[in-house]
C-alpha cells in the first residue's frame, strides 16, 4: 500500500493512492478524517513534566482522543499525515499495512481489537491534564487506531506526571525569542553567554559569544528582553560596518575587544556537535537558579 518517493533529496514512504478516499471506502467518516487531519502531534518540551510517580504497569483502556503523541510520531504533522507519509526509517509502513488490510475487511472488528490487545501498548499519564503519551511499545498500533477511529486502546500505564504550566509558559517565551532571531541555542558560561545562530545562507550554526551574563533575579521575560537589546545593538553595528571596504572590515574584526554578532558574517566559527549537544534550555537554567526562591528559602 506504500510506495517509495523522494522529496528534496530525502527518501519517504507514502500511501500509494488517495488515503482519504481509501479511509472513506472502508467506512471511516468524513468528520473523523477531518478531525485527525487537524489534530497535530505536539510533544511537550524537555523539563515541563514534573512530579513523576511510577506505576506497576497499571492496565487501562485509554481514550484515543486523550493521546498527545507517540514515541516515533513526527512532531508538527497531523496524526493523519503520520500514517499517510513517513521519512524512511521514522516508521515501518508494513506495520500500517497489516492494520489497514484488516480494516478494509471489517472496520468495526478492527476497532474492537485495540481494546483487547494481547500485548497492550505502553503509556504515561499526565495527571493534571488527563492526557497520555506513548512511552514504549505500540507506536504504529496507536497511530493507526487513532486514524481508523478506534475510541480506545488497551495500555499498560508505567507512571504519572504533572504538567508544570509555569515552565511551559517560559518555554513558549523562549521559543518565540529563538524564532524571532534565528537562534538554535543559548549556552551559559560563568561570566558570559554565547548564542548559536543559524546562518542565513547555509545549514551551519555559528557561535557568537560576548553577551552579558544573566541576572536570574529578574523575571524571565526581562532576561530575554536584555538579550534582545544586545542583539539589536549588534545588528545596528553590523548594518553600519558592512558598508565599509573589505580591507577595513577585516581590520576592525581583528581588533574587536569583545566578539559580537558581527563576527558571524566575517569570521565564521561553526559550532561543533559537542557544543550543541551540551546546550541547555535557558528556561530550565533559570528554573534551577530560582529553586530556593520558589521554596521560600
């Protein structure tokens, strides 16, 4: 049912034909198909789930409309698209084929099977949101169950978290800031901050250091505003300096006391994978620094 295709030089497996029409032909309603097309996989970022409590694989029938994501689903795509197309290696189309073949013979019976799985899928519960995410086996079964319209799926629940709304709010502020200035990461040093910027004309990321150290006593939004003012100042310098002759540009760059974003354009220093792997979300750094204040110490 799936064919090999290439998009932008990358290999994909794509449903061979009109997937919407296939689902309609086997009995899936138009309303449900529209719903799973608009239901986007959005995983919570690192660190926003707190207060983990382990469970001894408690067995539950999990409503499929309460599942946020699966381990191998592609974030940003709908649940529908996660079944219709996949980058080579992300998911196994043969596993979807088996369930689509069953559903084409009897959709109702296939939906019922998910409630009686001999080997239940493995999920984690987010207690204060009443939502679930897949934390182990069952990626393909869960995705296809959602697309086929199964109302629930049998799962072993390995534990519970609580969503920290304050952390999530800070993460969203940081994400918006990153997108605004084409930032990949922020690295905190003892006395300064480095920022990894995406290059405008290549796939590389360049480290720019010399930004002032962070005052974690300030509100988180004020810290981002301070960084933004420094970036804006550097961009103004760059707008002026780039108009100078190349010989003079090289001289200025070689005599800069403090590195700045200007350097990104003239003395390119690509970041290594090691530097990027060891990056830390700014909001998590801020949260740890203010732990004693929140605890009233």
